[in-house]
């Protein structure tokens, strides 16, 4: 993603923020849509488009869980493991998903298809145990079979055209 | 056991995801009534309604709005906190999912009252679906002129900007949210100054939770007196409780404050427990509040009654655990949450939440010692009340109360050499 593309994305919303620093987070999210994470080149492009240093941009990006500064799989699966989900079997769900995609707990599968992470409360405790694919709607309550079906459908889908994490 | 869907209008009317559907359900009547008043009268109506902040702190909304200086010479901002992340809380998600126009109308009403021309709604990063719903609703409002250059009358502009977080519980803390919205790391600010005086971009700012703002349209349409007459004098109105954990019908329930007990909420509305299980504990207001036991089940659900019982109404996220659960394991899981979400700015929180998790973890895994209980107790006062924001207090409250109320359980887990992993409740179709 180039600085020019990011500037074009920011152009229609610039006037909504009296301080242009507010554009950094939207710019980072937009830059992440291309590869699903933020390589150095993307950080540099955000810095150029917003007028802040790359060091500052990285300091912001590194604060937020859903901005990835390391490569992740084509799909990020977040299994909520906070209390309400734990009481309904989230730890077992996490282990089951890991076994399905072939990771040892959290991590990225060997084929680069999936990254599995345990998430803190996803705001869907009525659907416990639940998981979220990228930032799609939270899915649950999930049996292990239902989780397998979700993963199977994702395998069939292939890579998304843009990543919304 | 009165339920009253005032914020959850979508449970009474169909088709609230379209502007025309919302209009058929009485949408914009609250804003119309507001625009016929002076801004001062609108503020006075907020105040008289008795509405209190629904995000967790329960501060009177009208009073908060009245703190904004009128002569600062700077623009004034309204910020809606849609960073719902408190464990056990999913009430705002349903408003965003199913009744977005009522939130937009509420934001507009508050903005008229405090003289704001551009409001911001900060949506948690994980709420991608909810973001899409809200984005479509705002586009529809702009096309219809409800937002834009003449929103509040000819030449009286008002618009809303959506802003997306990126995964950080701390951004639900109001000053951390403002930092994040200004393009910074989401770390809380020293208060005072409070946001009312120096908030977003150092300007006077009213910041309120989704449920608080979505409560305004019916209040302004039906009148502050209508609202203040619902429920107890100090906690009027309706409140949405999210019930989760070991109940048969987890979900959101909007109830009249003070007229429903914790027992009614859990055992009637939320379907109660599985056969053969006994109630063990609940965290009634999200996870950042002291835990309650079976002794407290007859407590009415309002701010004062829950405080008298030793806990807080908080966000209304009621997490229920039956006797299959282990209070030590539950406390450890919550301690993990706060350790993970501590922003690291204040040492007592950054270090203290780590110690809480570590000590509870070794108890759960069979490496605890009886001296650990005294060590835990010595930590509480060194963490709580010593930080810029309430995250640290929230980390201590559930653990400290659990140790006070269930000390025998802690001792047994240590003596037995750990907390056995319980059979999870799993998926139940109630």
C-alpha cells in the first residue's frame, strides 16, 4: 500500500478531525486491509500520508491488539476465553480449534491459512462459547462440530480480497 | 417483575434497521421535542429525568452535561463510548445491531443540549458487524437530512463521525478513549481536568455510554417527569442487564430499576440453572465489581441497593456461576484479563495485576501455599486507589471480595493441590 493510496482514502474524512493526528488509526486500519498485517512499508506509508514519523506511527500501532505488527494467517480466529465463555467451555473450544488447524495452542498454522488467538471478552457472552473470524460477527454458542464447519467453510473460501481485523 | 423496552425499541417494533421503519416506530419524536426547547431547557430536562450514566460509573447524566462551560470560546464535542468491553457485558452490542437510529437520535439530542456540531462515536475494533450497521444508518440519516448542514434547522449543522478502535479494553475508560480518538496510544489521562472542561482536542466534551444516549429519545418525547417516575427516586428509569455464564437463557433484559431482584433476573428472566445445580456466585455489574453470593439474591437491582449489598450495578453485565464452578479458577481467569488489559502506564497496576494472576495461577495449578493468601491480601491496598484510572480497582474488587466471601474455597484448593478442571456447561438449547 502506497502513501498516495492512503492519502486518497483519508481525503474525504480529513475535515472531520481538527487535529490530523486522529487520522493515524483509520490509516493504520486501512493499510492493514491489504495484507492483513502491517509490514514496515505500510508503517512508512502511513507516516508519510499523515505527516507523523514512522517511529510515532509504530508506537501507536503496537498498543492495539487488532493491529498486527507481525505476519498472521489469511484468517485470524479469536476464541474468547474470558469468564462467561470459560464457564461454557471456551478452553476446550480453543484446544479443539487448535487441533483442527494444527497449531499448538495459539499460533499460525503451517500452511499460513489460520492464526489462532485467545481473545479477551468479545462482547458476545450470550453466545458463549464463541469465536470471531477476523472482525466478522461473533459466532456461538458453538459445539465442536459447529466450529469444524466454520473452519471447513473458511478453507474452501480461500483468501479474502481485503482484511478487516 | 416488570420489563419495559424503552431503549430496546426493536423488541416492540419491526424493521428498525431502516430509517422509515424507525420513523414508523416514533423515531425522531424525541429530537423534534428537543429542538422546540432552548438548549438550556434540554439540559434541564436531562437533569430532571434523573438518568444516570449506564457505562458503569452511574454519574448523573444531566449534571455531567451541565459541567461543560458555555463561554470557553472553543468548540464543544459529544463523544459516544461504544467501546463495550467489560466482561459479561453485551447490551450496547444489541443496540448497535438492532436499533442504531435510536442511538443516533440520542447523540443528536445530547449534542443540541451542549451546543455540539460534530459528535464522535467510538466503536470497539472487534465490533466489525456493528460498525457496518451504524455506518449504513448514518449514511441514511445524511441522505434524509437528519445529519448535515441543516440538521437542527436551517443553517444549524450537526453531524456524526464514526471512529473505530483496534482492540484495547482500556479505551472504554473515558480519557483513554479520548487519547485513542486523538491518534495516540490509549492510555488514561490525569484528572482533573475532567473531559467536561478539557476533553477531546482540549475542548469541552460530553462523553457518555451507548445505553445512556439511547435512553434520551423516549425521555425527551415522553417527558423527563415520565422517566423520573419510573423506579426508585435515586435510580430512575430502565436498565439493561446482560446475563451470562451458567444460566439457561443468557441474554439481555431491560427492566425497571429497583422492581426486579437479582433472583428474578437470574432465575426467572434468564431461565435459572441446570437441574441439580446450586447457585454459587455472581458478578452483577461486569467483572470489575465485588462478587455476590446466594445470600444477596434478594437484592433489588438499582444503584443504591447493589451498593448496600457490597457490590456495584456497574455496566449491568451479570455473570452467573453455579456450584460446578470454582471461585479460585474464576478469580484467576479475571486476573488474567486485567493483567492483559492493563495499559502499563501506572506501576501499581502494571506490576500488581501481574502478581494477582501469578499467585492465583499457582493456586489453581497446585503450587499454592497458605501464605499466598496473606500475600494476596497485602497486595490489594497497594494496587487499588493508587492509579490514574479505575482498571486497577476493577482488577482488585472481584479477587478481594472472593477471598473475603469464599476463603474456605481458597484454602481447600491450596490444600487439595489445585483446582480440578470442571466439566464445562457447553451448548444448551434452552
